[in-house]
């Protein structure tokens, strides 16, 4: 009987007479980011991600750390993305989504590129794993939120422009003082003060004084 069980166990390595393929050892890139005022959590992020990678049986191929504000360009993140483009990693592991993306739109754009490259993405804190079907469904939801975010920004821009028009504000880039020399002189002859001319034409008072003194160019 023991001999029979041993024989069955030995055969379990085969499927239909063919040797089972061993699972691929995935290469993971770890990305950790903290603000300049929160550097004490950097070690904690790295430790948690390394432990997670170990439990998944992943090989750590790259580990980058970034210390900057959320608005700054994330140069270390670019190293991870470049490694994905060179097919040097199979998965990107981050501590939290806001560590990786600057906005929903930015997050979605990078996730779509990684997906196109065939590179997985895992966020440890949110338990978001885009290597699974459930994770990919979550990515589809992120696309909806990104579209919503873009619509909100566009609506705010349209509202701001409409408000500016109602208040008589000039839209677009302001004209340079030189192009408004004739108007400056006309207003000055009408008795308008230099400060008021500068305010009305949205230019500096120094430029107004220079043109009135005859040192500016006239374009009409």
C-alpha cells in the first residue's frame, strides 16, 4: 500500500503523459514613494512589499524609492516604467495607489500602458491585483472614474471662462505693451492715469511709463 501511494504521488507531476510545466518565476519591480515630510514610512513600505513578493514567490528585479511632493515629476517611477518597456519585469508592486498615480487620469494612463506591455500591477494596501480577473474589472471601473474626472475639469474650465466673460475680463494671452502703444498713448491723452491704463490693459506700469515717455514701439 505505501508503495502504491508513492507511485501515485510520482505520477502527479505528469498530465496526460506530459511533464507538468513549472510556474514561471515572475520578476517584480517595487516602487515606494513618500513626501519630504513623511520619510519615516519609507522603510515600512519597502518591508511590506518585500514580504508580499516573497509570499507570492516573486523575484525582486528592481526596487526604486522616491521622495518628493505629489505634484513633482516622478523620475523614479519612470525607471520602473522603462524597465517594463524593456521587458525586464513582469509585475509592478506599489504600497498604495496614491503613491503611484498623481490623479485618476494619470493612474489609468500608466496602468493601460503596463497592461499593453503585458506587465501586471499590484497595490498592496488596496488589495488591487491586475493579474487577476477581479483586478482587471477594477481597472475598468478606474476608466469610468477617469472619464468623470476629465468631465469635471472641463466643466470647471467652461464655467471659469463664462464667469470671466460676464465680468468683462479679456480671455487668452494678454497683448504685449508694445502692441498696445497706440491705445496707451490715446488713454494718456484722455487724462487716464498710468496706473489705471496698466490695470485696464493688463500690462505693467513700467511698460506704460516707458511707452508714454517715447521709449516704446508703436504698432498703429
